[in-house]
C-alpha cells in the first residue's frame, strides 16, 4: 500500500521548507523513524524521520527546492501491504496532493479537484482564473506591501498560480505598482555573472541562502543607524581574573560575554523600546518583558544566532555554562530550532578577532544588535596622565522606525557605565 507523506507543520508560522539534503533515494528500503531528509526552516535545520517502514517509490522535491507544508514530500510503499511482488516506483515528482486546512489558513492554494485516473499524471490548472483571491505566502504579501505592489496584478510563476517573492520583485523592477504610484523601494532584476575563467559555482541554498534572505530583508525593512562608544574595561578585566579560579572549580569557562549580557539586559529593562518588535500586520509596537538574548557566532555552515533564554534570571556562571553549551551545539550542528529562534535582542562578538568598529545588521524582527569588539591595552588619559588601560569599542545598530537616536545612545551609555564599574553592575543584578 502506497503511503503519501505530507510535509508536516514543523513550527509555528512555518508554511514551507527548503530541502537541504536527502538521506535516501528512490528504491531504498527504510525503517520506521529512520532519518530520511534534512529540511531548513527559518535558521534551523530539521531532520525528519520516516513515518513508515517500506520502500521509497517517489521523491517529489530535489535538494534546494521548496516544499510547502501539507504537500506530498515522498511516497513509501509499506512493507507487507501489497501482493504480487515489490511495488513499481512511482513517477518522479508527480503533482503534489491537495493541502490540508492548516495550509489553506496560511494563504496557500485550495485543494484541486480530483482528476480522472487516466489523466492522473497531468493536471491542467487555469492559473488566471479566480485572480481576486491571490495565492501567496505571508512573506510574499509582506514584500508586496513594502514595494507598493498590488499582488492581484502580478503574473504568478509558482505552482497552482502562486505568486512568488521573485514575481513581486520583478514586477516592481518594471515600475508597475498600485495605481501607478512609485514603489516604496527599488527592486532590481536578477544579475547573471558571466564566466570569466577558472571558477567554482556553489548552489546558494540551506543556511547560507537563509542568511542572505534574512540580511536582505532586514536592510530593506529596518531603518538602520549605528552608534559607537569606547568602554574602559580595566576594572572588569580585574574582576574576571579574580573570578576565573572559582569558575574553573565549577567547570565553567568564564569569558567577558556573560558580564556583557548582564549589562545589556539591565539596559533593556530601562529602555524597553529596544527589547521590542513591530507587528506589521496590526501596526503595533510589541514591547517584550522577557529577555532572550541572541548570540551571533560563526558555525561550520555559516552565521548562526543561538538564544540564551531568560537571561535576566541567570547568574554570571549560569550564563557562561549556557553560552558554552549552545556554542558547542552550533559547532556540532545539533542545535534545535528552539535554540536558534526567539531572541529579543542580539549580541554579535568575534572575540579576539573583534576588530575596532562594525555596523552590524539588525537581526530582524528585533530592533537592536550590539557589536562587541576586541579588548586591548591602549593609552588613555586619566587625571591628566597618559596611562595604559584595557579599552573596548561597542557598536550598536538600531531600527530607527522604533528607536530614536537619543534612546539608543542613552541605552549604550548605561551599558558602558555598568561595564566600567562592575560593582554597580552586580547591584543591578536580579
């Protein structure tokens, strides 16, 4: 008996997933719960197990393709269900099955009527019919609003007449917008890079593509501005040196990052507009009273943001343990979706390679991100004398739609004050 496996709802708000890598092929025999495919959603890669034991007879989406939630991902001929020998492999990539109600709620196509058995291999759909109800994902609809494009006028190229984000960008790039008004932002046609010699071409997919999409969306949506401040870390350097032996006794690797998190959380409580997001569907500013701090760090697959949840409730040592645990999970590729999503404010640090200055891109839909730069001994003037001090720069990028320059500068000044006087920082801790 053939079992059609529909891509399940693998996360709140997720309407589709990108196929990163298949672990099986047509004709393979699989066991129940055997890993069969890796699928990218948001910033996490989800490994999906086989829901049945049997033989793979059809795989409907190739590596790099997008599978909407509810569509048939693959077909398995269940063991012992059929008679007369093994099942013949089904045709590769048949028309996806109609989606369930969860997919309809996400704005995806309604179920297509069943075709006669003789014509099952070919299904003809009039993509121009019923254009009053435009088929598009929430992300595509949001992009259309940003570019001032009427979705009803965009020729669809997706399956079953669905309008894709590329359709919207291409339509906006031709200067066609609602009522002839100018687009809210300029869209460009895709650029083709001609061959110029010895080259290597690597498909843009998986985490690298997701990073590219998120960074583009952030810069096109958030109104970025950056503010930089120098911080005298001399006192905190001394505090950390004194605390390292006690941390080592507890098996904790103590860096400066837990102290920086504590200072940032304290600042966010005083300036709540920096721990917020804009709900574009309701035009409401959502000020969050929980503090999930994202830590942007490099992984073997690319940039990843692990999330330290409830950072305001953790001690410095507890923060250090959690940072180390999450970092190990990111490096090993075992971090879960929950560990890579849901941050309310992000810290980006390259440690000793932190450089002098950066203009970090806001981790959308957050409104702020701090870049932590290297701590080094430099000359400074104190009491009219030139002395050696441990100095560090902090650069903060903010979404000017929600955060004024004054508020961003005052927030960073409060963070600076706490880092320069650790005694005050400890008094602020809950």
